[in-house]
């Protein structure tokens, strides 16, 4: 009888705990009943997380806009100095695709190596000591190797043509540094304005988020606060 009363009391306590917290979890181990309740107050709600993201985006957009405006405010001398640095970087990169450069040398090696492979495949495809089926296979490999060699060669031509065009343009840029730096400054102003517009959008998003939260407040409490 006492056992039944005790069991009934435990069940009653469990019902109270479950009704008080919908996130309560029950675990039964070795005949003992254990109630584990997790507090929803300690976990951020989706709304809280969403607002935090909106605010972070607003902060980032403000920093980006600030940096853009600083870049747009550089003096003509600063713009020319940066232009010269960019020009130097381009010239260093172009050396790598010019004769003697690492990219140029490796490309030439691959063209030569692929041509040698095609020649070796051709010899095997005509070798009388090689079976007919293997000869056919090597004949296909020869065609593939020749195709690859031709593609590499065409790529090397396109690369040199683009290098020549870039060098010509870079020469024009260096001969008109002041004009180009002024154009860069105007482009920076355009980018800065766009960045500030992004700030306005992020601020609007945060404002809308807060207004949405305020809209969920019961009318009586909201009026009392006002």
C-alpha cells in the first residue's frame, strides 16, 4: 500500500514538472526516475539570433563604407604612388609569362614533352612486334597526344598575344599617370557611395527587425509603456 502511495506521489510530481516546463526530459536509469529540465531562457531565440546577425551586418557595412571613403579621399600624390605600385606588380607578373619566365618555360617543356610522347606512341603503333589491338590503342593515344600538344601550342600563342596587349596598355597608363589616378579616384568615389548605400540598407533591416519585435508586444503593455 505504501509502495502504491509513493509511486502515485512520484507520478504526480512528474506531471507537475512536465506541465511547468514543456522542454522537460525524462530519463529512466536502473529503476530511478530522473527529471531533466532545460531552461528556454538560457537559449537565444531565433528572433534574437536574427537581430544579432542584422546588427553585425550593419557594423560590417559601416566599416566597409568608412574604408571606401578613406580611399576616395586620398591625395593625387597618394593615388599616383599606388598606381606605380600596381604597375610594378603587373610588370613582375608579366616577366613570368615572358621568355625565360617560369610559366613560359614550363609551358614550352610540356609542349616538347607531349610531342615526344606522340612520337613514341606512333612508333609503337607501327611496331611489327606489337599486337594489332595494341597498335590500334597506341594509334589513338598518338592522336590524343597530338591534340593536347596543339592545344598547348595555341594557348601559348594566346598567352603571348595577351601579354603584348597588356604591356601596350600598361605603357599608356604609365605615360598618363595623373589622368589615370584621377579616374581611379572617381571610381573610388563611386564605390564609396555604393558602400554608404549598403549601410542605409543594413540600417533599414535592423530598424525593421526592431519594429517587428515591438509589434509582438501586447497592446496593453505597449500603451502603458508609452
